[in-house]
């Protein structure tokens, strides 16, 4: 396993406060523009995702096939990474006249739970784990999505490298079911029971992710009711059975395509989400930081962008390719990330702040290296 890399202590670059002020000014400038154009921009990508889902299910009954499965998978990925992600961050809450379903108050609430975001994760659990813990503790031990820390057992295991990659492949293929849904649910329950707990304790409990599936416990039963049964029965039982008038082969085909789509959307979202904060050129932090300037510095140094600038590539990458801008300004809309990305990059260069941007293929290689122990992240003290 690669030894941890001790980066030079990160001290405030000269004029770090000026760096923060310039970013604040940029944010104020673009926030003032947010309006109908931003909502229309989101709705365009939402329509693309819905169209993919509709095409997938319109053809899924014909026979098991990769095209229908890929379309269903793409629709699922879009509803999480583009729609749910930004709406949950309140990006559209202040758009004048915005429909309630595009606000954090109304999205996926009550009867809209499965309509807005048909997935394993409980929306409020993911909001707490991602929007609160991950964003405010990026790269710290209190960050529940710190890949290097979460994969310590695999990284340190004295097993053949091929077996390590096999474990990684398993999690990449199932991570909504085996990581995100149970982990976010458990974190929310711990926060509810211990509202005064520290971030590290909350994010890194003493139980494994899969213990959420234990029906012998109250939390396990609650998890099945809130997460497993609604999505599992809906996706893999009720939807295929809806094709019963077309015959048993149609039902079997829809079921097979739904299972294949689940595998594909897991792999797709894993490959565009997990590399965002991993690599031997990305910082993790051993100390807490509460100052605004230091927080800005950490969000840039602890995040990674992919190739940006085109609607189709942004769509296929779930707008996770603007991760630095998103972590600096999590409540901005996808349209504004496209607008400000070149300027944020220039501001970071001006003040000597790390800004890592590479094609997704290179970042996936970085991620895999960290996961199996071939690479280690920069361990940073100070800012």
C-alpha cells in the first residue's frame, strides 16, 4: 500500500482573505441572476432524463436488451445527480414563482417521494449525510464520503490486488444498496438520537452499513419500510407486473432490464461521483476549519473537476464535473456553474489555490489507485 503523503502544511496563501472576498463577490454577482432561465435549464435536463426512462420502459418488454436497460439507468442517474442533488441544496428555493416540487420544502416529500426521486435512498437521510456532513466536513474524518478512510480495510488488506479490484467492482455495482441507502439512513438515525454528537461520531458509527437491513432491530424495520420495500417492490415487482397483459415473456423482459438497469446506474453514478474527492493530488484534512476563507480553500483543494462546458457531457456526468464550483457555492444552480467555472479557475490560479481538473477517465484511475492502496491522498495540516 502506498504510504500517506505528507503535504507541506497548508498555510493561508498570501491574501487568502482577498481570495474569499473575490469568491463572495462572484457568488453575489451570479446569485442575483438566478431566475426563470435557471429553472428552464434544470427542466431541460429533467426532460432528457424522463425521456430516457420513458424510452427504456416503452421498449423493455420486447426482450432483455442493453439499450432499454441503459435508458432506464440514465433516467435514474439524472434524477439523483442533477435534479435531486441541486434541488436538495436549495438551488431553486428563491426562484420567483418556482413550483413547490422544485424546492427543498416540497421535493420528494409525502406522496411525491417516489415520483420525484424513485431510488433506494431516503431523501431526508441523503440530505443530512450529503448536504450537511459531507459539504461542511469535506476531506475530514467527519466526512462520511471520505473514500480513502472508508476503504482502509481494503487498502491495508494483505490479499492479491486482483481480489481488491473485485471487491471494488462489487461495491461499484451495488453501492446504492450496499453503501448509500443504509449509510445515509443510519447517519440520520444517529443524529436524531444524539443531536449534540460531534461530526466524526455521527459520520462514523460503530455499526456496519449492512446492519441497516437487520429486521430484528427497530431501525432495521424502519429502514425496510422507508427504503427497501418502496423501491424494491416498485422497481422489480410492480413495474414488471404492469406488463402482464403482454404476456409472461414481457414481464420477464421488463424485470431483467430493470435488474440490468440497476447495475448500470450503480456503475454510472459510482464512476461520476466517487472520483470527486480522491487522488494523490487531492487534500484531506486532519484538523477542523470554521473560518470562511479557510473553508473556501479546503473546498477547492479537496475537490476535483472533470472536463466541463458542453451540455451533453455535463448531462452524462451529472454536473459532477463542476465539483469545485459546487463545493464553493452549493446553493447555486447548474446553469451558474457552467457560467462561473472559468472564472473560479482563474481566481484560484491568481491566489495560488489548488484547482485540479482532468478528464473523467484519469480521475477514475486516481480513484481506483486510492481504493486499492496504490495511491494516497495528501495529508494536510493547517488551513
